[in-house]
């Protein structure tokens, strides 16, 4: 998480610097202000305040806020809540996509999450800031007020993708009503299961409230499917392969093993494909990190891989897609699909070791 703080007065700026100081070991914090700490004659937009660079915002607040939303930076407004609400109003879209937004009064007594309390992490950030500065986090979300299990917080902390949106409300309502909420997990889990949940075995029989799994077939068996981002697509291709062809080949392999697109963690290849347009477009479209490895790095990956004399002649290593997928998995990974070739594109899919952790309420 990156946090951008905006203040409007000298007192607000001082509090911004205090927040930055207590968070500097945990979060990347950028300090901004509309308070004119620079003289009108001074054209330098940044000024040192101790070891912190403070940016004076010349543009209007609405434009600046829109840029922060675009960058997915968490926002902390130090000032009146009305200022924050008017500033973010045009950009609020979706509870699973909007960044965390918080407000603090200049006295620093209260920290109030106003947007994306759960999935965006605003509630947790508010509690951290309040604890470190001796203030109070003002939480209004029902599960937090009642100290109950919040499924969207659980998803965020475990890097799980929420695949059935309406299920959040259904599961949270059931938790608040004291109804039985069942959960099945396709992998391992750690920690103590919250009292609000009843664990059922996987694969499930019948309907289950929550299923943590990457498999498409589970969508019809649950109110809320949470997908672990545990699968790596290793890929190689001839130069100039367009996005639609790449999509088609990857899709076929995902369908073959029944893995949902949402469970992909990254797209990987050899470094000479670092600027391959089709691969970059695929990564961008599906919001995947795109990572490449050198020939030497790929050669060092242990295991038995599909040998190709042609690939070895061209790039210096006997296999790109399988080796790259396993390189990204690191310890505990396994090849789920070995090299598949079609129309000048090769794909392998690896599964990295994954589990989920429950925090005690």
C-alpha cells in the first residue's frame, strides 16, 4: 500500500509529518499540502521538512484526487470530512476497486475511514495510525463494530480474489444475524477458525456459504467464491504474436484444468521477450505482473523439462515456458500443465504453494 496525505493548514501539515514518521517503516508515505509553505516567488514544487519531502499542490484538489485514485494510492485527508467527501465524490466507483480513504481532524484525536474500509484496508490503516499517535479509530462497518468475521478483510489479507460480488453482502448478513456460515478450503489453512464459521470438507457436497478455491466448477456451489492467486503462466511466442491469439491459447489451457482466470498470479517469460507487445497487452488486460528471466536464471531451475533443440538454439536454454513458470513459483511449486504449443505460442502453467490464514478476532 502507498499512502498519500493531503493537508491544508500549518497544523495539518505538522500532523502529516507525524503520521509519516510513525508509518515510515511500514508504508510508503507521500506528504502533500495545499498550505503555502513556499513563497509565491519560489517556483520549486518540493521542499524539505526534516528528512521528508513535502509537495505543494498547485493544481486544484479535484484533479489531484483523481490522479491519486488512478494510481490506487490510499488517501488521508487531514481536515474537514466535507472537504474529503467532495473531493472523492466524482471518482467513487466500486467497493472492490476504490482505494482506501481516511480523514483526520487537525488535532489528531480521531481517524475515520470513509471509503474501502475492508477490501481497501482503510479500517486497518486507521487503527494502526490511531494506535501509534494515541488517537481513536472511528469504525462504522457492522462486522468491525460487533467484532465479527469480515469475509472481505479475510480475502484482502490472503490475496484472494472475490469472484462472486453479491456474496459479500449475503455472507456478512448471515454472520451478523448469527446464522450458520460454512466455509470449504481447497488448500491448507493456518490460525484459529473464527467462531462464526463452520468448516466443511472440500470438495463440497451441496451448497456452501464460502469456498476458497481456484476451480470454475465451484462457482455454482457457493454464495461466495474466493480465488487464490496461485497460478503462473509461463509463455513463449514468435515475435509479433497478437493479443487475441495469446488469449486463446492460454484460455484453452485454463479450461483444460478448470482454473479460473482470476486465479492467475503472473505471466512470465524469458528476458528477450521483455518488450513483446502481445504479452505486455495480455498482462495489462488481466492486471497481471509480467516478469522475465535471463537465460542463465532459467538454466538454474531444477527439474525435468520438455526439451527442444530448436528453442535451445534460438535462446540458449532448452525450454522457456516450463522453466519460467517454475522460476516464478519458487519453493514448493509444481507444473500443472507442461509445455503446450499452438500457432507459434507455447504455454505452461505452474501452481505455487498456497494456504490461507485466519486472524483471531
